[in-house]
C-alpha cells in the first residue's frame, strides 16, 4: 500500500449526483403533496356507526350467553363433606383415645432428662415445691441402698481422687 500524504488532499471524498440541487425543490414539493393525501386514508365510516356499535355488541353477547352451564362437580358439597369428615376424625382422636397420660405414668428418667435439658436453676425448681416438700426431714429420712452408692461411685468418681481426699 502506498501512503498518501494527508496534508495534500484537497477534496472531501464525497460526490454529489449530477443536477441534485436543481431537483431538490421538486422532490420537496412532491413530499408535501403526498402528506396532504396521507391525512385522508380513503376509508369512510358510516354515519352514527359508533353510536349503534355498542348496542350491536351487547345484543350479540346476550344471544351467546343464553346457554345454561351445568357443573359436574359441586364444589360446595365437597367442601362441606370434607369439613365434616375432618371434624369426625378429630373428635374420635380427642375423645375416644385409649391412652390416658398422667404424671404417674411418666418415667422418672424422662422427667429427669427434661429438667436437665431445660437448664432450670435451683431457685426455679424450689419455687415448684412447697415448704413441706423442702423440709430437711424429707431429705434425711431417705435411705439409699449401699449397692446404689457403690455403683454410682464406681461409675462417676475416680479412685485416685478418693485416696487423695482421705489423706488430706
């Protein structure tokens, strides 16, 4: 490719067709005459067409909606029946339950686990008991068998700790 010197170029590179400016005036006038004709589309609407149009539409709709629709499934009846069935099932489960849960039927271990998991403080537990239940006599009179004490000590206390405590 040869390099052209840009400072020596005298033309812009665009060309105008021959007799362009002499025909521009005619083209503009033709455009104006076309726009005048575009305003009228050539379609005419009959007189009072839009006043009677609404009545014609409603007459057609009324003629088409005269057919009667019969539903195959009565939804209200299904809802009523399901509500009655749910009420009967609930009634049988609540009133005719064979198991009666009382405080005495609960296992002691489950009660102890519940108390441990809920993290009750000593004051909260003491507020549940009466003064008679908290008396010293209730705690002193309880006799724990020696086998239970030995089993507890063997499972939860290390022998070395007991020897160190006795020597001190």
